[in-house]
């Protein structure tokens, strides 16, 4: 279920051209389902690790794109062409 949420979010961000933008306004992968997996490996909603969540606000565009790519891989989803 949550994989569908992050997939939908990624599709919208891709459609809006924000993965390719050079500014720092790339939206977070957060889908407001904020709980960690039982092993604490990553968030069940956005599929980011605690370290990635903590680094997000200070991350530049390239780092944010990398975090998005890792989160989508963890969710078992294909990457939009802009992140591949």
C-alpha cells in the first residue's frame, strides 16, 4: 500500500519536472505515513533511513535525488528516467 503512495508521489514530481530542476525545492519523499520498520531499517511510508530523513533538510539537489533513488529502490519500484 505505501509503495503505491511513494510511487504516485514520484510520478507527480517527475511530471512536474522537479527531479531535473537544479534548485533546492525537490520535495521530500514523505507521504505522511511516518513509522519505522520493526528492524528500524527505514520508514514504512517514504522508505528513507533515519540518516536520510535527518540529512534531507541540509542536502543539496544531487543528494536529494540520490535519496529519492534509494527510497524507490527500497520500495521495489522502478526509477523515473530522470533518476535512472
